[in-house]
C-alpha cells in the first residue's frame, strides 16, 4: 500500500508554533499567579506574564524574519489594533476570573462577553469587510 505524501509544515510555522505555545503558557500561568489570591504569587506572576509576552513578541519577529516579510510599521492603526487585542483579552480573562474565582456570575459573564466582542472586532479591523 502506497503512502500519500501530505503537505509538510514549513520550518517558520513550526518555530512560530513552538514559541507561541511556550509564550502563551508562560503568559497564562503568570496571569493566573497574579490574579488568584490563594496562590499568593502576585509579583512572580507579573514577572512570568511579562516573560511570556516577550516570548510572544519574539515569536512574531522571528516568524516575520523567516518568512522574509517586511518589519511591522508602527502606525496609529497598528497601535490601536494591539491595544484593542490587549483590552479584549484582559476583559475576557477578568470576566472568567469573576465567574470562576470570585463567584460573581452575572457581572463576570457580561464582562467576558464584552471581551469576546472586542476580540471579534479585530477581524474586520485587520482583514476588512467586502
């Protein structure tokens, strides 16, 4: 029986996947450390979350370099898009913490949904509408 040759993953995508996974885990763990009072690890959580954010930033720069893409130009739209993504992720995370940790069900759901809506706004902002 002959084996089908599948599409191979590009090296740049593999590196981005590995760095993205490491950065995402460090960032998420850092935020949990900072936001869950029972862990009593606010300052180490901030440090861990910052390290995760730096790894994610490095991942973007390395991937763009490996794909021979132009460096990211800083413009008002780029900065606004990044700030919108940060705000959406924070609202979603705080809403989840309110529901699961602080037992504020209704306000947590509302804030979490607001975060999801903010994140969904990134799609037309970055890709545009036809």
